[in-house]
């Protein structure tokens, strides 16, 4: 999962996720790509629920970067252990993108995937934090993904972990330091909970960000 959108105002995000402190909230984004600064929700050092910016993509030693982490194997990597214990975050989202070959167009068609009856939802993430040589605090995060099921799995093999309201509370609870207590939330949505529709292939360009990125196209059956 390498693209998503956040078509919500700051007030909507704050209200839905019970944010206490807003440091930096970049709302109304239409084509968010890896390596960009993104708003995440976390519990800060004062145990206050805070929204701030972070780079999408961690720097694990075995890869150039980690935009997504396999939810079913994340516990097996020691690099993630500290983050799973005390540096979990929520990534606000209104929909994410996939690419579906249709046999007619030369290039796969960009598809926007939304969650039924959840215009704004939270994806499960973990983040790292450090102080750079200039003395500035920096953050980077990755999004947990799980295998898709149903017809969508044929062209979108993995999906982000989407958390309901109860799961969000537990995921952000600083008193829960045993990942086993929240592991049950790391699972895919059922196929009937998702809807996908075709959108402009301009989203292939990570520099393109306009409202039409999530506008449904009338292309017939895709």
C-alpha cells in the first residue's frame, strides 16, 4: 500500500480520534506518497494524545526503507519490538489506492478503495523517534498491512490494518505495553466492508495532488 488520501478537516480528525494536542496536522491531502511528511496520532512523552508530522517510511537496517510492515510477521523482527511496545500510532485516512489491470488499457487502472460507512478511519502504524545532529526531533513511521481476501486480493494483495473505535483506544493506550494485548486487531477487513472505484491515473505521479485524485470515473465495469 503506497498511496492514500486524507480528505478531512483538522476538526474532524481531532473530534473522531479524541486528540488532545495538535502540533502539526496536514489535512485535506489527496495523494499521499512514501517519504512525504504525514500526520500521525500518538501518545507523547506526557501521555497526551497528540497529532504531529512524521516521515512515511522507516529506515530498517535490512532495507532502504519500510513503508509497510507485514502485520503477521512484525513481531519476529527485533527492530520493531520497541515500537510495538510503546510507539504505536494511528494514521488518519479516508481512502487508499491500488492498481487493477483490466485487459483494455495499457497501464493498470488506479483504483480508490474506501471503507463502507467510515468516511474517516485510522490505520495501524508504528513509529520511531530520534534527535538529528542539529538537535531537532524527527519521526518516521510504517503502516501495518495484512493479506487481502475476496476478489480484491487478485489485484490488491495486501491491505492496511484498519482499526475500529475500540481498537484505536487500545492501540494508543500507553498503559498497554504487551503487543499480545492488541495483536487481535491486526487482521484484514472483510471484503464486504470495502468498496473500490476507478480514478485518474494521474495519481501515479506522486507529485500530483488535486481533488480529482479521489473522484470516481465512469468507465463502465472495471
